[in-house]
């Protein structure tokens, strides 16, 4: 996978906020070194969030999110503000752009409080410094304005001129410093493997598989295995037994597509750990122990209860689609209940989560971790248990606790649930 093909869910999400015409789009263009966002002296040019994937040195692959001005007005303006604030649900870093000529005020103070409440790192940018210097005739006024903004907002701003390209290198350095650190941030399975370990991947090739390629979680898992100098052995479910028998040494673990769990369990020796791509992504993108705790709601479902099956993306439905056919069938077989099963897809949950007794979520391969954790928090605030596809399938097919035994925190969550040990 080339750097240009890095999925959006694997990129740092850097969102740019501020008033209309503060120069947010110009800052994005300057950071990327190209005219990707429309720039105009007319206030309100950006009306919807605009995503710009790029490589931002020295950070690496990121997606910069241009947003509408938060000082918009009118009914349409309020809708734009609502969309802009929703971006905070997925932002790893916020850039607050202040027009140096207009300065900062209560508006920026309130926005900083909103960002801080989400525990999102933030950088204040004092833009259009060249215009301010030209208007005042010297540099002393620019230094005074920077000091005033710092005193008001409690953060030292990065002075830039996005149009002229001044201060952009300093801004890039500040971004790299502000983003959370840690080599294992993008580890799916690599922390479970040592160099030279074998990992066997069970990848069904059927009518639901994309023609000529693997699905995204499979691609990303293979890449992660290679990153830690381990060895990925890929096989179909019908060939798993033969593949394991032909290996000259025992694999460290077997990872299967959730829909092949029963076949993989039958063919994998009991002393070889077994899990699924979706369970790995439950840990990688969300909170695996909380998702494991969510399975207790399945046995408590009653006739007439409403269940939401949520997917982060939209795609063409196959005749035996996992979300609309298989999961509803498995759920009804497991519970024996007459349930109201509803479906949602896209970047947001439907309103009124409180009406549901359970949410079954996809693997979230296109979401970043912050977005998935926010969805889980929305469910918790509504008092609705949530599981993801892999956890759900492992439970209803009787693969628990084997599918999670390599994850101590998930096992603890499982054993702590009465009647589930």
C-alpha cells in the first residue's frame, strides 16, 4: 500500500476552525504546498467540511479538514456550525485560526473551552501577520498583537502569513509536537508478535470478496505483520487444515474472517490462539472490553426489542449480506425472539439511540479511533450496550472465550459478567 493510498482511518485527523475569512483554507493550502481549498475574500466560501488527505512532513499521512466559519448566521449558518462542531468527534488535533487584523475575543475563548472539553490538543494560529505589519508600518504591532492573543487565550500563538508562506515550517513543527506520540499507535496485531513469528490468516474468497483484491482490514493486518518482521501466511478456510499441517513450526496465532469462525476453530489446534480480524479491529479502533461486556445484552433481549445494526460506510449489498441478512438471522436464532432490527450507515448514528436495546457495529475500518470511541460514548450516554461484528459473531457461534483469550483486559471483562464466565 503506497503512502498516497493510506486509508483515511489510518491518518491523523487535523481539523481547522475559526471565524469566517480568518484564512483557514489558506492555512491548509500553505501546509500542503498546493491550492487544494478554495480561497476567496468573500466570507463563508467554505460551507461544508472538506477533507484533504496529504503527507505532512515531519508527521506523515494526515487528513486536513477545512470547516465552515463558526460565526456564521441564519438558519443555514446554524446547520453549517452544527456540521463543523461534529468534526470535533473525529479530530486528533484542532488548529484555531485567528485573523491578526481582527484579533481574538470571547468567540475564540468559548471555542477553546469546547475543544478542551473533548480533550483534543489545540494550536492557536495568528494568521495574516504580513497584512497587520503592513498596516501598522513596523513589527512592534505584530509582536503586541501576538502577546495580546496569548494573554487572552492562555496559549502562545504561532504567527504565520499563509498567503506568503511565512511561519509555515514553524507551524508544521508545532503540529508534529502536539500530536500524541507512540510507535504502537497504528498496531493491529504487531504488539502480539515477535520478529520471525508466523501468523496464519484465513481469508475467504467468495462472492462478497472484492474482485482482484483483499478487503481493507485484511490488507492492513498483513502490512502490520510485515512491519514487525513477522511472517504472514494467507490461506482460504477450506485449506486451513492443510496449511497448518504443512508448516514446519507452530504459528503464533490464527486470524480468521469472522464468518469462517466455526471452520477455523475446528481446524486450529487448541494450543494455537485464534481470533478474528474484526476482534482485532475492535481493540485497534475502539474499546474491546466494553464491546465484550455488551454481549450480555443479547441474552436479555425480549420480543419487540429494537436492535440497530450500524455500518460506517455504504456499499453494494450482496444476496447474503452480513448486515442485513446474516446478523439478523444469527441474532434471531440465538435469542428465539421477535425483534425489530433496523439498519443505519454513514458517518453518524441516527437520532434517538435510547429506543434501542442493542447496537451491533461494523469493524470501523474506515473510521479513525477517535471517531469510533465517540460512537461508543454516544451509545453509553444513551444507556445502550454496543458490540461489534466480530465480538457478536464469536459469541453467537460459541467461540467465546477462545476468540479473546489472548487479550487479558477483554477476558477480565468476560469473566466479570455474571453467567458469562
